[in-house]
């Protein structure tokens, strides 16, 4: 885990003074343990002539940080729900942590989604899901990641804020990340004790909007930015990039863009995608059915 000196910064603009040129923000979400789809998405920049590689593979097939032409060209935002459903959650998490350790400070973000929240809470009773298989030591590593700033909630790009599910009024990253750390710290010591029960964590999470699920429905209109359903985000909400609701392609609704595409495309040819934000705007890199990488407006 990172030391305090390497804690992530809440805005890409905080990095600009350290860079020879403003970094490009690349984001993806909702990988859900499908490692090959995850690796394919991370490889998109290398497969398009306009971009330098984000990652490179070693002899064992593991991915390592390349970061573009100078190692600092990109900020990678893994925008929540990297685990559960697919069979390779461990490898996905391991890869994100490796990339974070190899990249310069602030250049890899891992955001909590509702499924990472399930890991913190000890699972939801879904046999085979990562959140229900992990041992106490692994759960503690997620709490440690929150405390160290390695697992956060939100990030400000140039014009868009990144969080797993978004919010009608938008999300302030600095405030949301501080609240998330405080909530996690309040129950971190419960893991592995007699008080370790899902309700213990659920009550703590529901005490704060940042981690709260909806009342009538977990994805209801009163849910926080780990849970809010896409249908409740109006077109005139502040500029946001979110996941949490599966689509076949990265989809825009007014000011809000949803990048949750993995589940709709698993088992098919292509469909993996990343959003690409620069000071000039937001576009999408996506995998075509023939395996090539194409860039489009969204």
C-alpha cells in the first residue's frame, strides 16, 4: 500500500504542474472479475495509432505500467466494481495494485463501487462471488487501501468528475473521499471479531450519503455515489463519468456518460472500452469486432 506521501490527489489539475504536458485521463469501470476483458481494455491505447501504450505485458502475461511516452502521459481511473461475477477478481485487483505501485504518484486511481463495498462488509450471500470468498486478511487489505487513499470514491478530471454511480447534484471528490475514509475507519477493527456481521457494516455505511444505498431500492433516487441508478441521473446533472448500469457501448445522457460495458460484451467479439478525457474534451476508445481499436465521440 502507498504511504501518505504517495496518497492520490483528488483532481487531475493537481498533477499538471508536475507534468511536461497535461496527462490524458483514461477510465473504465465494472470489470467484475473478467480479466481478459479488463486486459483488452487496458491494451486499447497500444492498439490505436494516436496513442502510446498504457500498459505492457511481461513474459508471464502480467500487465505493467507503461504510462505513455514518458511514464506520466496518462491517469488511469478504475471506476469501481472490479470484482464479483467473473472468475478472476483476484487477478484484476492484483493488477490494479501493481499498476498503482509502478506508476508515478497520482496516476492510478481505484474507486470503490458497490461490489467493493460488499467486500468491506463481508459479502452478500452470493456463492462464488469474490466478496463472499475472501478471507479476513484480504478484507483488511481493502480497509487498509481506503485508509491509505488507494481505494477512494471520486476524482475530478478536466471537465468531468469520476465516481462509480454519480449524483444528481454532482460529487465533490475531496469531501467524498474524506467521508469514505472516516466511515471505513469506524468499522475497520470489526473484521474478524465477534461483532463481524453484515448489519454492522450496513448501518455504518447508511449513516453517510457517500456510502448509502437507497431506501426503497438500493439503486433508488436517494442512493449515494456508489449506488445511484443511471435512470435517476438527469441529463442536466453536472458533468460526470459513471458506471454501475450495463450498456452495450459507452453512452451519453446530456452531461453524464456511462462506461459500464463489460458485462454486455463478455463472450462476444469486441466491445471493451475506455473513456478518454483531455483538456479538449471526452472521447471513447473501444474494441471493434475485428480486434482493432477505434476512437469515437460520445
